C-alpha cells in the first residue's frame, strides 16, 4: 500500500494528472545550438488561469515534454502574464523581457539568474 501511495504522490507532483494544454509561444536558438522557449500552460477546467514559463534546452520540446518540464526544476522563469519575450544577447546569455510594461514581482513564480552555463538577464521586471 505504501508503494502505491508513493507512486501516486510522484505522479501528482510530476504532471501525470495535469490535463492542461501546453504550447510553445516563442523559440530562440543560440549560436551554440541551445534553444530558449517561452511556453504557455492553460487549463480550461481549473480557475488558475494562464501560466507562462521559460525553458532552456537542446531541442524544441513536445507538449508532453513541456508538461513534465513545467513540474521540474528546469523552469528558468515563470509568471502569470503573457508579456514575456526572449532573445539571446550572447551565446550563453539570455534576456527575458516583459514587453510594453513592467512585470511586478507578485506575478512572478520562478526567477533564476542562471541555468547551467546560461546567464539570464531580466528587463522590465521588478
């Protein structure tokens, strides 16, 4: 019984029961073949609304991979706002920006300064 409970807990906290929609909104490749992605998680069944997050990887993720990444420590940035855009400043330096306005810290869920060997700079975010 404990094994079943452990398995269910693992599945719950790793996105296996998440029926939300996961979609890539923007993709930017670096000169070192790393890819940064802005993804959207939407859920018609829950009241949580939309969530936008930034990932860095070596390939463009599928919707299933986006779902598992959303529940992992791989998320570089996450916010409840669709203003996000990304661009590579240098091969190992990514800029995450809120377009047309400033994003308040109350809407930010995750904000990492570095992922692997990639430094991250934030613009228009308090």
